[in-house]
């Protein structure tokens, strides 16, 4: 047992050892796989785009101080109102149908990808907790410099290129632009809820 262990150590270090009376030189080096293989990116380009596609419309909700950028620290206080926008039947779960029912979705493929990532246990629905985690993870992914703030250029760069911006200009939206964005989002959410409710009523009548 000891001999086998020493032999293994000798082979690893490239030390000559004797086998059946003959001296053989083994030049064997064990190199970790990670050193020879290209490391996989933490997130794919599509996942980066999906993160921006999902979170950017809610930048206003995550900017309570009207500073012109989203603050990751605001998620804890505001994720549930965001969740309720999609939870049309108040079941405390967002179904795939509810998620994809928003008529103002820019990119359905990215929206579907967001749902599949958010639905951690693959049960076909998303809970408030799952949305909270996905919101935080998405914003942290877009936050290229790790300052817990996501600026407009970080959102845009991620959506357009599928990569994370490492040198944000940290240029916030103007106060008027922030207010306009918040107003537009409220109108869109109200319209989306009305459209979904109307469709549900029609389905019931039929």
C-alpha cells in the first residue's frame, strides 16, 4: 500500500522509478482541468439581455429617491408590488400565461427566458420569493462595477450587446425623464391589467 502510494507520487512528480528491475523515467504532470480549459462565462449573452429586458421597465420603482438610476437595495421594499403587476388572479403565483399576457412585451423570447430562470423549481409558476431572487440576481448581473446601482447606460448596453458594461458613465436620468418613465409604466401596467381582465371576462362568457 505504501509502495503504491510512493509510486503514484513519483509518477506525478516525474521522478524515475523502478519497475521489474528496470529504471523508467516518467514525466507526468497533473494539471487541473480548469487551467487547460476555457472557463465558461457566468451568464450567457441571452441571459444578460433577458435580465435587462425584465428589470429596465421597473427602474422607476427601484428609484424611490428620484436619483435617476435603479438601486439594488430598493428590491426588498418593492419586489412585491412588481410581482402583483403580473399576478392577475391574486393567487400569490404567476403562471406562465399571466407572465406572457403583457401586451407590451418587447421581446417574447427574452421574456420566456426570464420566466424559465425565475421558476427555480420548474413547477410552471413563480412565487414572490422567486421573483425577488431573480430581480436581485438580474440587477447584480447588470451592475458591472459592483456599486449596487444600475445606471441607464448599464441597462442599455446589456440589452443591446448581451454583455455587462464595466465602465459606466454613471449618468443618471434627469428628474423629468424619471417622472415620465414612471408615468408611462403606470399607464402601461393599468392598460395591461385591463386587457387581461377583459380577456378573462370574455372567456367566462363563452
